[in-house]
C-alpha cells in the first residue's frame, strides 16, 4: 500500500508538474498573443497615421492644383484683355487721325466743285489727283463714304439738317441733297452725313 501511495503521489506530482508546465505555456502563449496584438495595434495605428498624412497631402495637392489653374485662367484673361485694349487703342488713334483728315477731304470736294466750272484744266486735274490719292489711301485703311443721295433717310447714318418739300411722292422721306459727306471707319460711323430730307 505504501508503494501504491508512493506511486499515486508521484503521479499527482507529475500531473501537477504537467499542469504547471501547461499553465506556464498557456501563460506564455497568452503573453505572446498579447504581444502580437500589441504589434498589430501599433501597425494599425501607424497605417491610420500614414493614411491620414496621405489624405492631407492629397487635399493639399488638389488645392494647390486648383489655385494654379485659377491663376493661369486669370493670367489668360488678363493677357487677352490687354491685347484687346492695345488693339482698341491703336484703332482709336487711327480713327482720330483719319477724323482729323476729313476736313481736308471736304476742302478737296469743294475745290473740285468750283473747278468744274473753271476753264483751268491743270488745276482741276491736280486737285482731282490729290483727292483721289488721299481717298484711296484712306479707303485702304478702312474709311468708306456713306452713300446718302437718293437713299431712304436712316438715322443710323444720316443727320437731317432740314426738310424740303418735294413734288415727287417717291422722294418723300428720302435724301434729296447732301450738305456734308458722311464716313464710316471699319464699319462704324465716323461722321454722320448731313442731309436734306424730302417732305
């Protein structure tokens, strides 16, 4: 019996040792598991930080790109507006110069009318030549005569100086005489034609 008790004690001590070993192993596995869990948590936290940084950088990049595109659009608008203003300034200067030459054309027309009655052929030919050259040059720059005599009175091109009674019904409301020739420059009225309208 003593031997049985001894065997039982040995068995129970071996079982206790096995249980202790298993408990220690289980504890170690638990600790290992918690270390693995800690490592995963650290990795997840680092991934979240990296994702957050990536999103911030992506937002910053898209904002910078948007600012750049706006700046380029504003610059393109500025460049276009500047060139339009420059062209407008050049056209305005040219129009002013041509407008200053209109009284000279009027004087040439008056001189030609007077010289038609004169017997001086040289004066008539010289004045005609000067008038023709000047008119051709100005026409090449965009000047055009407003045709008025016999046309319907049009306030877009004509300025009525007076009305004159006419016997012909067809001439009522039409231009019967031109007091001062009108001109357009590149399609815009530079000077209205001063006319007499039939009433």
